C-alpha cells in the first residue's frame, strides 16, 4: 500500500505559494512604480521610490503638474499593468492544463496586478492619495460621482473575485490536489493560508512605516480569493491520469533562499529611498 503524502505535500505547497505570492507582489510593485517614474521623468518631475510608496518632488500646485503630465503620469502604471495582465492571462490559458509550479507564480502575478490597479484607485480616492484617482481631480469630477465610481470599482473587484476560483484550481502543481474530496483543503492551503502568512510578512517588511495603501491591498486581495471558499466545487477540472500517489515533496530551500535574498535586497535598497 502506497503512503499517502497529501497532508505533508499540502504544507509544502503552501510554502511554494507563499514564496510565489511574495515574489509576485514585489515584481508588480516595482513594475508599476518604475513605469510611473519613467513617465514622470519625461515631464521633469523627480521622484523618490521607497519600500512603501513613490514620492513626487513636485507638490500639489506645482507648475510641473498640468493636465497632460498628471493624466499620463498617473495612468501609465495602470494602463501598462493592464496590458501586461492581459498578456499573462493569455499565456496562463495556454499553460493551464500543464502540471508544474509556473502556473502558481503566474496566478499570483495576475491577481497582484488586478489588485494593484483597482485597489489603489479605491484607497486613493477615499483618502485623497496620489494614484490613478488623481485623474478624476483633473477632469473636475465631483465628490459624489467619485464615490459612485469607487462603489463601481469595488463591485468590479468582487465580480472579478468570483471568477478567480477556476484559475486558482488550475494553478495546482498536480490535479490530484484538486480532486473533489481534496478541493477545500487545497483552497485553504494554497489561497487562504498563503494570503494570511504573506499579509503578516508584508506588514512587517513595511515597518517602521504603516503603509495604508499597501496594507489595504492585502484586504482587497482577500476579496479576490474569498469566493473560492464557497464555489470551489462549481468547476470541472481535468483529472490526473496517474493512479499513483504524489511523492513526498521536499522543502524548496532554493526558492526560499532566492525569495529571501530578493526581498532583503529590496528592503535594503529602498529603505531610505532612491531618487530618480
């Protein structure tokens, strides 16, 4: 009789997914902000990138802020991130029936991208921060219209969340982990536990700063995965042809070390900020 390694392997998959979640978060953070930095430099607007946010040297009321500069600077990140997300979705759809770990990383990259685009707009509008919501100020949108738009974006976030369950299930390293009797445990291991541990880690890595926008993104990410707790049995997923049990997975020390070094370098480099 073959040894059943499911309990052990689900723990290892949680480790894999935490590493993928955190790495994807920092990649999306850097992509979004570097796009914004490049466009800002085109308008001679200097910036400083910290580990929690991007700071603009041109303050509110500066002559450097015109309709064109504000529109292009604050729309560039969301637009290019949207294009990149569409490309990654197409790539994911081609790769979704394969087994392996790449799907897990792509899944979290896509979710972090969607979350950053929509989440920063919501939090930026509510607390009058400098994100894509700034465009609304430049086209003189009234406060109540902004609130209606925020409610619409919030509903869109929940609507997208209701569609993420199947991609989450397809992100499994092996389809043996998403068999009917294992599905809830898979969702719990690869989504909710990962979100919980990663959110705590990100809160700590942002210290001593209490980054409201970045911490809010952890809350909005929960909206993207929460529906999977209820509708994980509503989708047909390919069955594994293999009758053998999955072998006992090893702790992925190489991935853990890579992610640790990457995050540590990120924290050291951007702790006091780099000016552009």
